[in-house]
C-alpha cells in the first residue's frame, strides 16, 4: 500500500511538471514611437504623489529619434537621443540622462513617470496641434 501511494505521488508530480505551459513568453508591448512625434506640453504633475507646480512650463518636442526638452538640471533647453524599450523611453547624451516609464499614450495625451534626485514624478502632457492660423495666414498671403 505504501508503495502504491509513492507511485501515485510520483506520477502525479510528474504529470503536473510535464503539463506546465511551454509556450514562449510574449515580448513586452512596444511603444508606438510614431505617436510621440510632435510637441507635448505639461498639463499637470505630481512629486511623490502630491501635486506640484515645480515643473510648470515643461515641454518635450519629439522627432524620429531625438527629443528636445527644458526639463534639464539647469532648466535650459537641450536635445537628447532617445530609445524606447518596451514602455520605457531612455534619453541619452554621453550616458543615459533620464528614463521615463510610459503609462499611457494616445494621439493627444501622454502620461509618464520618472525619478529625479530620488523623487518620483508623474507627468500628464497634452500634444500641441500645429498652428492652423499660421497656415491660413500663409495661404492668404500666397493667394494675393
């Protein structure tokens, strides 16, 4: 009887181990970097989960593989190369300058978070549309 229990226990253990999911792991979702292209302006921010006005006026201007921003240690506009890995954007100069975790990205809204000097920041940004009045003004001038 004791041998039968051991045999059943061994068979059951073998069955459980052999039935594990052998499917390959899905790769993490990739960021649609094409949606990032354009100018994004800060609408709200939190620092350590509390609203902050510290970053008022912050913007990001993304093109194909570079981003220009005024969120730098000295507050001066700088341009960085950026790479995406999954849902993370890495801004780089000679080394990695900053990384942002993208929480949500649509055609007009961007939510991302980062850590700056040990403080956790969450940023909500809105995409700025091209100034249609400038185009209309240029059209009217060209038609005169």
